[in-house]
C-alpha cells in the first residue's frame, strides 16, 4: 500500500486501505461502530502521519485529527471507493441514488456528465403524429430528460450548478 500523494483522495485511500488491512472487523457491523473507537482513530492518525512523513504538529495544524474523525464518522459519504452500479443509476437520474453518492462518486458523476454532449438530456427531436405530416409537431423528450425532470427543482439546480462549476474549472485549468 503506497500512496504518496498529498491530495485528499490519496489520504482517504490510504486511510481506508489501512483500516481494511489492520482492522477488517471494523467494516463488519452495521453502522460501522468500530470506526468510532478512539483507539482506532489514534492508530489511524499515527499511520497517516508516518505515511505522509509529517510531524504531529504539522498534522494538528492541518487539522488532520478532525478530518480523520469526520471521515470515519461517515464512511458511506467519505469513502474514496466508487460504486459503478450506483454511478450507472445516477447517470440515469435516479435521484435517490444521487443523494446517496459518496463525495468521490459524485465527483465521478460530474466528470462523466461533463464528458457528454447533452448531459441533462435536454435535446429534443421534432416528430409528427401521422404519416402525412398534417398534424402539429410534437416534442419527443428522451427518457433521461424525463428522469431528470422527476427530481425536485432544488436537486436539478444543485446538479446543474455543480456541473457548470466543474466545466468552468476545466476550462480555466486548460487555459
């Protein structure tokens, strides 16, 4: 297990892999009560400090103990691992799944949506109702768009804004 990066995801991966290697029983009980153990948290902090090659003072200044506590308090939210099935459902705008994504999964969702030509399924095609083209034109809305529209306006706005911010950062980074 070797993660030398200083990034948050690198630290999370190291932490989760360390817990899995040294305390596999922590993931067995529902709700993961063993992750809230003060001794496990102290061991995890020591392991992360040693891994990063920093002093305890630097770890304290970076608020690493509080960060580890937050990660271990809510492992479903802060896990660095990605559930591909959940991502596929989220790409189809299953709003219950989207609300349950971890931060890493939500970031991957935004990346995948950002790579699409029409991430929110807004493209519509004109079609007529009969073969003689005598009827008024109707809009054919994609199933993805219908699923997107099933979310509340707050959910849709939050996702659209996050996607726009992600794209803006990508453009700024490329420039």
